[in-house]
C-alpha cells in the first residue's frame, strides 16, 4: 500500500481545489453576475410552486426515453443452414 500515501492526499487536495473554485466562481461571483430574482425571491418561488401543484394532471401512455436501447434484438450464436 505504498501508493495510498500519495493517492489519498491527492484526492483530498483535488476536492479542496474543486470546492475553492466552485466557491469563488458561484458564490463570490468573481466573474460578475447576479443571482436571478426567480431564485432569490422566496415569494416568487412559492407562487410558482403553487401554480405547478394546481395544474390538472392527466396520465398518458408511458414514454420510452431511448427506444433504440429498448428493442429486443435476436442474436444468433451460429449460422443456420
């Protein structure tokens, strides 16, 4: 386990660098920008949530997200004569 003494601190260090970059860019906004009012305004969020919950919901047939992967292909292991 000689490599663990290098791998573990490197992984922790990479998480620390990622967290610092995220904090500076997203929270401190070093490149400028503001938080959208739709995120910062709690009243808007509650009104939007109430609107979405009030929609009538009708169920339709299930939707397959990737129909290609859902097909059942028959793979033959040998060539039939």
